[in-house]
């Protein structure tokens, strides 16, 4: 098996591992694509924020043949996988190493957009990633997004946004449902989170990058949470409004699994 084939096989295992946590993952992607198609058509430039190994970026390029994608992440190992996943569309994709907790990521994204022939991106999407940001960093991230997107630009973030102390019954239901889905995935032989990373570390091409990414994240300050859990959907929507998005709300929900939406004024 070639190096690239080995990476693509690992990416397939990533997708199955992620679906073991989020059974409606493809449905969530499809909702995002429907919004982009209706609002922006086929030809647009989109940022995939915290792109990981390129799962969403790959789907975007396949779904929208005239779209261009800027895939941004701080994880050097996952970015190497994304480069392999997107290599066949080098004229429509750029992979950017940048830390989303540092506001300079916006400048890097604009440079990549210019390299693709776009003045400003028309959209930003993210899935199952921004919960790693602290509440303050998340609000700043949305602020940067509001400044760099073109007028009428769209943000969509699909993630678990936990029910806080106001919703103890729903929090219990969501947690038990999530745990059941994870158990079922492991019973089918799919990797859990730790097993997937152990598998990645055994690939020679990725081993050194895995060590670099581990050192990078170990050096980061621990996430400070305001309520002992991830930000609620209310926090996300309020942060989008504060960042200047005129239309804000949710476009999809399954328990505590949401897609939140914001659109800049025209």
C-alpha cells in the first residue's frame, strides 16, 4: 500500500469513528450543503475551519464543482492527511496551518483566498471542532469571521452544544444517547477516539507529525469553561449576533447536536 493509500484508508477509519459519535453526521453535512446551494449557488469560496483531515472539505469540493475551499487547522498531522485528501483539486483548494484561537488566522485565510483568485470568502463552515475553544476564544473567532467574510457571507457551525443547568432532563437524555451510540460503534469493531490516534501513530509518515501536534496542544493553556461544560447553543447564537451577523439561529438539531447559522448584512 502506498503512503497516500495508507492515509486515505486512515481517513476512512476517521469518518467511521466520527460517525460512531455522531450518527447523523452526514445529515448535518447535507443541511449545510442545502443552505450553501440555496444562498450562494455553486461558485463560491468557503473556509473549512478546524478542517481536521479534510472530510468536510473533500465533500464540499465533490458537491460543488465550481467552489473553492480553504482548509484551516493547527493540527499538523491532520493537515498532512487533508493535503492528501484534497491533492486532486489543488487548483480549488488551499490547506492553511493556523491556530483558530489566534486572531491572525483570518489574515492567513485571506491570503489563501487571494491565491485562489477570490477577494473574500463567501462562507465559513466547521463541524465537531470549535468546542475545543474556550468561550472567550470562540467569541473572538466569530468576530474574526464576521470581519473577513464578504457582505452576505454565511457562517455555519455543526457541533455538540451541551444543554446547561437549565435543562437537566434533556442533558441526561443527550448524554445517555451519545454513550449508547458510542458503545454500539465499538461493538461493531470501529475505532474509538484513542484507538484511532494510536493507529495513526503507527504510520511512519505520520509518527513525527503526531509528536509535533501532541507537543503543540500540550503547551496550550487548559480550556476554561464557564459552566463546567461546552458552550450552549444560546452562547453561540449570541456570539454571532455580537460579531455583526444580522441573521442568526439554528438550522438543524438532534438533541444537543446543532448546526448554528449566521449571515452578514448584504
